[in-house]
C-alpha cells in the first residue's frame, strides 16, 4: 500500500484508522509528524447535544482522535513514507509552521504507523511540575481521574505495527452530599453496627 497525501481527514476518521495530520518544523532543522487515531472502544457515541451544536467548535468531534508526535529528519521520513515533505509550509493559529498532510493509515516497511497510549501513575519531572495540564481529567477542566488514589498520566507514542495500549482502571467517583441509605452499615466494609 502506498502512502498518499490528502487521503483522509480528522473529521472522517473512524476507530482503528490512523492519520498523519501534518508535519511541523521544529528546532534542530527537524520535522515533527502529528498522528491522530480513534482508538477502538474509545469513540464517543453521537448525542443529540452534539448533533444540535455541530456548528459550535466546542462540540467538534475531531477531538476524539488521540494524538502522538514523531520527531524526525525530513530526508529519512520522506524515504520511509514515500511522500514529499518539502514545499510550502504555513503558520497555523498556534504560531507553528506546518504543512497539512492528511495521510490515511500510513505504512512503513509494510506495517502501519499507529498511536500507542500507555497510562501510568509514574510522573516524569515534566508531569509532576505540570499536574494541572498533564494529569487525566473528566473533560478539559473537570475533576481529576485517579487510579488507587494517584494521578494518571498518559504517554502517547508512535509505533510501527500493533500498539500495546495500557489503560488504568479509574477509581470510583467520590460522592459528596447525598443521603446515606442505612446509618447502621459501613459503606466501605459492609460491616453492620448495632
């Protein structure tokens, strides 16, 4: 299978498909390829709220794609992917110099490039210094999601072949308020008090 530019888009990406979204110029005269993939079982169900607000960017479903970045030498990437990464680059809304690629299901040496997600409670120095933005949350500014009481951090990487995703089981949400059904039973242990 041959890699081709403009064969897909984030808007039409379905579970199991991968997309090289764009190439970005970064320090060291290198490029950084941004990949997006909608993970199996991770697709959001379509809701009436989303359908009736599809013109509002805050309801944009392209956020369903998990992202990973691959820093590379342009000549090596061109050789491996068989596509031209030269030519015209533009400055996007974030001030990054990028070239749109939209390569659907990219292949290298007969194997697909995929996004691999590994959740961990081990924080890097960067994670620890930036918990507000690095720890897993329920929505952009929602409550933190924890595993055994510890923050969850996500490591996204680009892999060749089948990804080995690792998702940690989230702690049950902490309930505040509410009415205790039976004052004589411990909710944590089930112990019955007289």
